[in-house]
C-alpha cells in the first residue's frame, strides 16, 4: 500500500511539475484541431468528429455515486473494444472507426495522421495513468487520477481548454452561446433519454437565461468527473442522475 501511495504521489507530482506535457485533454484538443485542418479540403468539421467519437458510448452505469458513474461512463467510451481495460488496441480501434466512418483510407496521409494522433494520445494517457506500468489502464487507475489528492484545480485548467474547443465546435453560429438545439444535437448521439439531456442542459445554464454561455459550458465540463455532488453543474452531462 505504501508503495502504491508513493507511486501515485510520484505520478501526480510528475504530472503537476510538467511531466504531463499537455495532458490527455490537450491531446484531444490538438487532435481535433489537426484533423479539422487535415480535412478542410472536404467538409468534416470538429462537431462531426466529436459526434463520431461519442457514438457508441456506454453512458449509464448503476454502481457508485455520481462521480464514480461519470468516471466509468468516460472510461467505457475509451474502452472501445469493451474488454474492461484501456490499451493501445482501443485507440487503434477508435482511429479505425473514425477513418471507416469518413471513408478515409487508413494508409493515406490523412489516415496515417489520424492513427498517429490517437497513438500519441494513448502514449500520453499511458504515461499519466498507467501507474503499475503494465500497458493497461484499469478503471481503478483511471479513477485515481480524478479522485486521489486534490486534482480539481489542475484538471479544471486542463479540461477547460478542451471544453473551450468543444464549445467552439458546438456553438455552430459562433455567437458565444450554446442553444438548447445545439446542445441536444451533440448529446443525443450518446444519450437516448431526451429528458436526461435536457436535465444536463438546465444544470449547465447556471444563470438561467435559457442558453449556455461558453463560460458555463467550460465550467461544467471541467466538473464532470471531479464532483460527487449531484448539485454541481456538469455532473448531469453524461446522463447520470443522483
Ligand atoms: Ca479495451
Ligand atoms: Ca496498469
Ligand atoms: Ca446561461
């Protein structure tokens, strides 16, 4: 136990002191930007890629508090082949799914770039989260990143940047606000229960003006996996209810 605690501490310290060069969330932002750049010749916007990534998500689990269930929901999406651990094979599978969906040949320049982007994202995750260095990220390892110590400030900052990228993509008319329609169209690929989607929308709309500002959205995304209080805006985004 002592060894494990030391390892977690070391792991967190390295992350905090810059070993986390960019972090997995920054990787996602970079990935979306680079793919968007690559695909500019053909219409394939960031929103479409986000939707593609979210499809097939397993968004409901029955066990634990709201934080555990949100963490499990994200973990299950990363575990693309559903074998209960996140490995390189999952990221290969996600890259292949995206290439297949957009008819991008895997051996083309664009296909190779997508594959490399997901590989670098996996490598970053492995360095940050695979605390026993066995090449597999278990749910326990994944959850410890969000639950041990006090990760809130750190993750709020990192996740906030990805949230900004997502908000930009979802705000299709670029007026700085995400409307109910824009929000529902993003979430409905992952969550079938419309009431659950709307509950997430209203929870994020903290000033109650009927639309989600980018600041409201970014604050909510940053909190998704960090809070065990169902009253915290963001905790309902993944379709989990108290
Ligand atoms: Ca897996
Ligand atoms: Ca491991
Ligand atoms: Ca609002």
